[in-house]
């Protein structure tokens, strides 16, 4: 008998070549797979909610694996502690739970939320946050960035902001794109959508930073949505400021299956 296990993950992406396993490279999936080999032998089918790029972090990543029931039952009561002993300190399994077979970490997801941290302080990023905060060399105006961001909210073809994949759509529904300035002065962009193309969030951030420091007018980011090819003038923001913070799923098992079926029709083969 096989059971499906959901893993909730956090990691510091600095020293990883992204999520996906790659020969000769240190990746999150590779490190996690090594721990799974020891803890849950016979596991198969690792599927992740969002394949983060090299240098991108996560506090709310989700993946699933299929595991022999006897292997799961042998460690279920202590699995999180056992993962902590096996994994390096820059990856943590925060929770491991048995889920319905209809659960699909990628296709059942209703939305993904990322946050991007930027500081425009003249001295740069605080030393303890330098690995997850971009130091911007010019002052930024939050109101201008939020005004420009409104033109990017909604369902659009984001081809100008994506690295296109063959046979994959670049249409996405952005539900939220908003900047805030924290009490310590750091600017945080919260970006939520049903899904994202590769490099899309960092491209959106890069365009809005150009508005925030006065190099581009407010209507410019939305004006690029009329293009059907990537806009070369959009500078992709560096990866280390970006963190995947949350993935949302339906609470009902039947809805999990319906959502997965719908998303496969919209996104496959390979969003």
C-alpha cells in the first residue's frame, strides 16, 4: 500500500542551484531526496508547488512524495525530528502529513505568494539580512511603485516578463502586487498569483524598482503587457531578495482533485 505525504519546507537558497535535481550540483530536491532515501525508503514521485531558481529562498514551500505505508508508519510520530537530524541546516522540513491521494503539490494549488525584500538605506542591507535583502543604490518611492503595480494586477499575458517555455502559456492571474515599507525601512513586495512563469516575479520587481527610483514612468510596466515576447529592457531583480512564503490549497478532498484537473488543462505541458 502507498500513502501520499505532504512536506512543508523552508530553506535558505543561497548555496543551492535551485530546487530541481541536477547532476553535479547541490539542489534542494537533491538534498531532500538523500534524506528521504534514509528515512522513507521506497519513496517516489517528488512533486513541488514551485520550482524556485538558484538563490531564491522559501519559508512556505510544499512538495509531496508517495511512500510505502509501512515505511511511513514506522517513523510518522517522529518524522520531523528525524528530518532535522538528516538535513543540512539550510533546509528544514517543518511538517510532514499524510494527505489524500488527490492532493498534488503543484496542480492542486490555488495560489502561490512570494515576497521580495529591498532596502534603499544608504549603508545597504543589514549584515544579518544580506542574504535575503537586495541593497538598492537609489531612494525608492513606495507610492509610485504601488500605483504602477495596479496596472499589473489581474489576468494578463505576461510574456514580456517571462522566460518562455515551448508549448506553455504565459497567461497568469495576479491577485495581489503591493509594496509596503516596514518599520525598519525595508521595502517588501507581496506578489500572489495562481501560478508564475520562470523569472516572472523578479522581472515584475525589476520593472517596479525602475519606477520607484524615477527612471521609468508609472504607466511603463503595464504598457509592456501588450508585448508577446520578453521585454529586454526589463532588468530581472537578483534572486536573493525573493522568498516563497505561502502556497494555498482547497480544504476539501474532492476540490483538490477538481483543482488539479483544471490546472493541468490550463498549464500542461510544463508551466
